[in-house]
C-alpha cells in the first residue's frame, strides 16, 4: 500500500465533517439558519503540516481548497480538494439545516471511495461538526479517526487525529481563510 492511499482516506474522513449530501427527511430551515449557512459561501484555502509518522514516513504538508456555493433551496453545496503525499483527494456534497431534527446535517462523497453523514450544531457565532470512525485501510490495518471542523464567518478550521493499529499516529490542524 502506498503512503498516499491511507492519507487520502484520512483526509476524506476528516472532510466528512465539513460537507453533506441532503438527508432523506425534508429540510425546512429557519431564516437565521439559512443565513448562517450562506455566510460561508465563497472560496477558501488552507495548508498545514501533517504531524506524526506512518509506516516510517513523516507526515509532510497538506494543502486544501474549498468552494462553497448556493445550492437548491436552502442548501449550500461544496467542492474541496486536498493534496498530500503526492496525491490529490476530492470531496463534494451539500450542507443543510434540518429544522425537523433541529440540527445541521453534512455528508460527503469522495474520490477515495468514502461517503457519509455528520451532524453539526451551533457553537458561538458559527457551526461545529465532529466525527469519529473506526475502520480499516485498503490492506486491512485498523485505524481510528477523530475529526472536528469549526466554521466561523472569517475562518474554517479542520482538526483531525488518526491512530493506526500498528501504533503510528497522524494529526493536523488546517486553518482555512477566504
């Protein structure tokens, strides 16, 4: 297995907390919730160092772009791209406020065969999503991902930690600005 394969999956898992495909239930958002979601519309970019080691290699650099745009109805669509360890990972989806569930819902699809949904909540003047998952990589090695994303009007922050069954660990805090 290459170093880039698991890292792409890790970033996809972390990116899950940012983006969404609409949930099955209809979403009827209050005006303030729609305005908050739409306040993130624009082009964002960020980079950081990937800390830790994986299979004898240092983490390296992570560089990402994220574009948020108005979707159908009250939804906000996104498309993101991260480069790390010589490979590119893309994600896309939609963020929505589900008034019936009183929550923000986010899910994603990626080019590394990962998709899923995360639940978000208001935190201060922004939104916060968190995500935890235990899974296996392409070669069957277990990994545990703990990721959080905070969206504020002037910045977005993605933080993630990954622990592998072999004892290796990777982490990053990626700040995004418009």
